[in-house]
C-alpha cells in the first residue's frame, strides 16, 4: 500500500491580509505552504483603507517598507460629534508605531500576497476552494477540494494542517459545521471613493453623528473619511446590529444623504466627483464564529469573526491571528507524535482567547450601548469636551496600550481586559 504524498505542510485558504500574513510567517520559518486565492490580483475589497498603528505593526513585521511610495501616513484620529471636533494623535508607545497608514485594498492585498510569495509561499490564484478533504477513518481535515481556472477543473490538495482565511463568508468553516454565533456583534459597512481636496488629510476622521441635508435629521450609525493621497477620499459608514435600524435601512441611500449635507467645498455632495459605485460588506465581530480550531483547521481573521467590536477594525486582527496561527503550526509540525501535534494545535484558540477574549467581551458590551442613540448622544456631548478622557477612549477603542507597564491609562485598560470574562 503506497502512502499519499502531501502537497504542502500547510494549506492557507484565502490570500487576504490574514492569509497572506500567515503564509509569509510560515514560509519564513521554512514551512512548505500553499496559498490558495479564488481571485486574480489586483482585486478590489470593500473595507480597510484606514490602518491604525496596530495594523502598521503587522505590516512592518512582514518586512514591508511603509516609507515607500503608495503609503500615506496619518497622525491620528479626528473625532466629530455634537458640534465639536477633537484631534487625537496616536499614542506614543514602545509596543506600536506612532503613525497610521492609508492604502487602497486594491493594491494592499496584492502587495501582501506578493510579499508572502517572495518569502517562499506557493501562491496560486484562480483557485476556488470548494470544501475540506476529510480522512474517512478519523474525520480529520487532510486537505482541500477546489476548482482551478475558468474551466473549473476539479483538483485536490493535501496537507496535515489547513488555515481558513476565506473572509466573512466563511465557506470553509461552514462546510465543517462551524456557524456564526448570533449572540456576538456584527456590523454592516458601505463605502465609496470621491475626488476631493481633502485627499491629503493627515488624520483619519471619525464621525460619531451623521446628519443629512436636513441638519435636524440624525442618521443611524457612525461614519469615516480617510484621505487616500491620490486625489480621492474613502467615505463610508457603518451600523451595528445593536441599532434598531440594523437590517431595516438602505445603507447606500444613507451614505448619499450624509454626503448631501457635507460642505460643498469638499466635493462630496457632487455625484460628478464620485469614483466608482457604493460597495458594502458585513463586519463579523467579537469571535462570532467558533471554535477557532478543530480537526486540523485553524480559522484566521474574518473567517473567525475577529473584527474589533469597538472600532470595526479587521485587518490588524486578521494579520495578527495569521501570525499566531503560523507560529502554532510551526511548533505543531515539529512534533512527530500525532497526539503531541494535536495538543500543540489546540494552543491556537487558547492563545486567541488569552490575547483578545476579555477585550472582545468589553467590545461586545460597548457595541450594545452605542446602538442606543440616547446613550451615544450623551457620550458625545459629555465626552468630547474632555481631551484627557478622549485620549483614554482612543487607546481603548484602537486597542493601543503598552503590553507591560505603561501609563495609568494603559494599566487601567489592561486590567479591565484581564478581569472581564473572555468571550
């Protein structure tokens, strides 16, 4: 009886930020990794052009030069609400860079996938993974089934470890029976590019209140404006499922209503300045799909519902979980004994829970509170006039604290995340 030859040590399904980061770190450790992506690069994605220092740290960890052309740096966050505007610089920490970035997902994802390939990952595009390949005796995942190219030629790839980084749709974990948890927060976001003189803004802009052309009309949700540095801005809004308007609102029309009320000199109310259609996506938050490891498969990023419930940021957590999955896989592959290898792989969900579990629990409570307009108005009215309080809020929402020591704000936030039961 002949043995079946594996095609790689690890198969990574999806070459978004999480999958590419995972593949990069695996390849850097000498692991044979097959990175499968259904699309061809460059390809468009909806969210993620605004990158906080937490994302920047992961980008730099992949050896990418963020001073190169194409990257636009920002100093911090400008918060607007209740008739007030407050500019908050990113905190100066040893654990994270003190700047953020903007870059379109069109070339951002392409760059990350190329970086993974240059590190040694076998990147294959035009490959649509259709499901897991199971060992008939044990039920363990030993590879994937897929189709290749426009002809949809069926193929099978084998590996002892699979990483599912296939985004919010999560088709791979769904095929294993891993469904979304309805008790965890989820959001919907829409965005559009506009040509605007505000394209070179040095702050990411967050709108806590959205108003239409009729200034007395308060729209649900929160908004953002990110300068892209290329003559365009990324304008978008999001609504959480804790809002009574969730699922009952035309989000694309709501974006247009908000734009109609912006100052004419920004150029956002003029349809002639629009660059492309309004696009939308779901934001799976707070570990809304678990378990993050089962039967040889680790879930990474949106596939595991890892978007930050505080601020809707997903790229940092996709890349961070990808790096964590890679580290766990490297140690697991070093074990020849099947029982010890399985025990090593089971450390992945434990590590995720230890790092983000308490923080995401806090974020879940926060998302329920801000879904109530009266609480949001109260917080905006009484919080924005106090810069010290808002600096604390910025650190909390962006998850930017010193991991050890730090100032009083850091110690308070870190203590909160430790004492709160993990999700």
